[in-house]
C-alpha cells in the first residue's frame, strides 16, 4: 500500500512511477478524496468543539435562570452532535474509498528496474552451467521412460480433475529428497530459520501480503472464510503483522516447505500437459524482514541462495531482472531464476525473488524502532522461492535423462536416496 503523504508531497512523481506499471493519472482522484476526507474530519472536530463550548454554557444559563439561553444551547448541542456524526460518517466513507483505491494500485518500481511491456523486455543478469548436449532428441519430463511410472496424471484427474498429479515410487522419493535438500541447505548454509506454518490463513493475512483483492480469483477460499495459501510467503511474512521490532532483531530470515494452492485462473490453456503448472504443488519459500537500507542487498543475497540450490544440483539456469510490465503486483524489483528444460528447449521460471519495500509492511502495520525510543518505521519485506519443488523435479528428470530412458541423478541427492544415483528405465531407484 502507498503512503498518502508521499502522494501529497509529489503527485507528479507518483503518477510518473505508476505510469511505468501501466497505471495512469491516479493522484488527482486520490488527492480529491483525501481532501474531502480531511475536510470532513476538520469539520467534525469543529462541531465537537462547539458542542463542548455549548455544554459549558448550559450550566451557566441554568444557574442564571436564563431558560431561553438554556434551551438554545441544549438545542445547539443536539444539532452539533448530529452534525458531528454525519461528518464522521462522511469521513469514514471517504477513507474507505481511499483505502480501497490504494489497495488495488501496484507497488512503485525502483528507479533501476528496466521499463518494458512483457518478458521480452527483461534484462539478463547471469547465466550458469552448460546446457547438456544430447546425442538424441530430449524428451519432456512426462515422456521420459524412467519417470512415466511415477507421474500418474490419469488417476489424479479421476480424483481431482485436471492440473493435478499423483506421484508414485521413485518420483515420490525424489520429490521428497529435493525438498529436504533445499531445506537443509537454507538452514545449514544460508542461515534461514525453518518454520512450520498453517496453509489455511485468515483474510487479513492475504490482504496484508497483497494477495487480496488483486488475486482473489487465483486463490481458493473455504466456506468458512479461510484462504488456502498460494505460497507460504503469506504466513511467513504476516507473522510480523502488527509488531514493532527492535532494530537488532533484523534481519529475520525464514524458510518453510509447504503445499501451495492456486486456481491458475489467468493461465487458461498454458502448460496443460505435465506438471509444470498445477493447482496443488510444493515449494520451499524464503522470506526476509529487513531494515529499509538493507533490503536491496538482501534481494541479491536471497537470489544467490536460490541460485546455489540449482548450482549444487548441477542444473543450468539464467537469472533475469523483470521489467516494469512483467513484475508482480507487490514488487519493487524482482529477479526471476529460470532453469533449463531440455524437453522444451528453453529456460522456464523456477524461482522469483522480490523486494516489496514497505508496500506489504504498510498494509499489515509491521514496524521496527531504528534506535531505542525512536519513532517506529515500517520494515521492508522480501520473498523468494528456494525452490519450487515440482519444477525442480522436472528439471532433474529432463537434464538427467539418458538415451536408454533412465535418469542420472545429482550427486548431492545421493544421501537422501540411500545411495541411489539413478532411476532405471523401469522407474526404480538404483
């Protein structure tokens, strides 16, 4: 959410930055509503002051026996009470309208973020690893013989419909090993605190982490009002909602492995084959809560944590900075990490790391004291995938596929697979 004071101070600058996100000319409407709200508040305060003065005069008029003045002042008190109530209601309505507008406007991009309309305008930051050179035509993950027995889309569709998968045997074990490896790396090497979180959250948590109202159609809500998390970014970040943190408690770096749920309402017809885009999937998430001056460097650190997972797995990737037209609603700057998928002959997103600045913190009132006794300021929040487990499974399958239909597995997973180093063509760990 945006700071109304900054909009008042620099409406042209606000509009110019919003225009980079494809939003035009909001400051005039916002400031008009804000002016009406402030005018109503001031008028209500004046009515309250007049009530107070009349209240004092009533006693004096009664004591003097001035019945006419007594009645006049008593009527004035009643009139001002009603006037005050009407003005406070007007201010409340204007405030609600202002709040609703501010909830629906995207975050402002940092000055360094490249302008652009879509992913074609993103800027490449880094490439790592060698793209495998196969002596055969590489297959997509759901076509690799070793993976086929363990990727059951037919049964999943019978149970739940499209965009679900039922994992079996070696694929289940490999999927679990990947998640455990990610968690262990983030905890032991990257200094993140493992957290177990609910995947059913209150509406306030979705609002505070900018998932509502913008992305309501992309998420699932239960009949009693809970929301299924689209990512554990929601509970991890919202864990500091309403808090005033000490400066020496920052940064807070958290990680969690959870199920995630997305309706994929905006992706009709995209990636319908295989398990690249699912309604239910698993992700190891990273969240950081930092001081404002540290958030930009924290983004680079978080990106490196995610990149390190792919490097340890030996999976080629590239990292890009998203342009203004491709960046998520709440982000100030975003780094996408795209892993190489031989079956598609292209890079596909496997992690997205973003700093939101104070955008989420202002929505959920998360603050810290720069020094003891100082006025609280908003923290900055960051989030990133470290990584999407299912997509990592896809990358391991496709990059490790062999001409005989088997899959050679990354060495770092061997301890998690009781010494297994490959999946046979028949789908068994060996």
